[in-house]
């Protein structure tokens, strides 16, 4: 529940050690508002009741930074094991009310935090798309960079449907202009997949590669790999594809889609050296994790003995699993097999 607030305030419930110097209220509020991570880590609790009361009084008097600091303190002062107790919920709700007050007074960072909290149902708040978008819009108006892509995401519906494409494009242009790699990644997805934006595979590849090369996102690594493998928006290059598959799997070895794609890549002989054992392992892990695509691929390969020892019974078993998840190709293959049995 506390991740959003911790990300901004970096508070904890530990007391100061005897060696820790005291902070006056103005210094405390400065650190809570714009201090470094190390400074925020040092401010891990309030030891002086008078200091806490002063901060509360200033928050009640409408001081934006005091509202932010006091609200954050209240929320993270509740131990995790007490989150669901009556007292814990009441304390968190009071803390959120102070954060809301600070947001309504114009704190852009807290507008973003509340927008995300209403999006995900965190901080004891019920999911509310209208409130989420309202606070994210306020954060956008305050030029909070992370808010651009998050608000854009709310305008894109499942299946990449969108009734306000101009707003999405404008928000994403602001996001990438500000250098937000998450914005680059989301923009790349839309340029590749969405019908409401003119498809531009070259631009999508450029954006995914930028995110992969400059950030720490396994999704971008895997997209670069797949596009290099297929020659989407770039020259087809199996060595480059393998390079980025390796990069992605090192970061996220349990990603089933990545296991499936890299496993199939290796089993198809596209790697720099044959690695059937690793390819089998990756594809099998993805299938056992109920990935429908992996189940279809594994079932098909087992049926004909391609990359695996031929095993008709196991092949049909995996095809049935994929068909049970609605895979049309698996359903068709099973019908064909039944017609010959």
C-alpha cells in the first residue's frame, strides 16, 4: 500500500539514533519536499512531540509542505501488520486526507501520487478512474514528467481503442520531450500496435532501442530482440536479436513470454551456436507456466519431433491445454488429428 508515498517521502518508523542531529521544522519540510534520497532516509521518524505538533498545526493552517510531510508521516507510521486494523485504517485515511489537502493546494508530485493511488486502489482508496485522471491531469498541468504517460495510458482502452488520439499523442510527445523512457516505451508500443496512430515500425524500433540501451527495462530488450529477428523497422539480424534476448532474459528470467520467444528462437536455429537444451528448457518452462502460445508451440514440436523427441501423447496434451485457453490454431490441429485417428 505504501509504495507510492515511500517513493516520494522515503520515511520509515525507526527512531533517530543518539548521534543523529535534530532538524528544525523548515529543514524537515524541505527534505520531505525536495531533499536527496540520503537526506530522506535520515529523516526516519519524529522524535520530538512538540516538533510533530508544530508540523500538524502548520498543516492544519494550510501549509502545503507541512500537509505533505505530516500526511506521509501518518501513513508510514502504521506498521504493515496493522494496515487492516481499525486504528491503522483510520490513521492511513487521516494521512491521505493531508496528502489530498497538499495536492489540492497545488503540489504536483502529490497530484501524481493520488492519481496513481486512485488508479490502482492503493493507500486505502477505492479505484476511481475519474478521480485518477483528474489528479493526473493536475500533475500534468504542474509538469510532473511521469504523469504524462500515465494519463495517456488512461485514454487507451483494451485492444488499443482510443476516443481521444490527439490527447494521447500530445501527452506522449511531452513525455519523450522530457526524456521519460517509460513514455518512449509506451509510444513505441502504440506506433507498432495501435490503429489510431499511423503505424511507424522504424520509429517504434528506434524508441524501443533507446529505452533498452539507456534504461533497465527487459520488455524493451525483448521487443528490440523480436523486431531484429523479424526485420520489423530495422534490418533483420539474428546476432542482434540474440544479443537483446540474452540481455532481457538476464534481467527477467521468469517472464513467460520472453521464455517462449527466446526458446523458439533457439530451437529454430537462429542462435550463434546450437543450444537446443536451453531452448527446450525455456519453451517448456513457459508452457508449464500456462502460457498459451508456448503450449501451442511445444505441442506442435512434440507431435513431429522438431527440437524434441517425438511424443504424440505429450504433444496432444499441450495442444489441449492451449485449446482450453481459446487458441484457435490448437483447436484446429486437434480436429485434424481426431479426423485421422
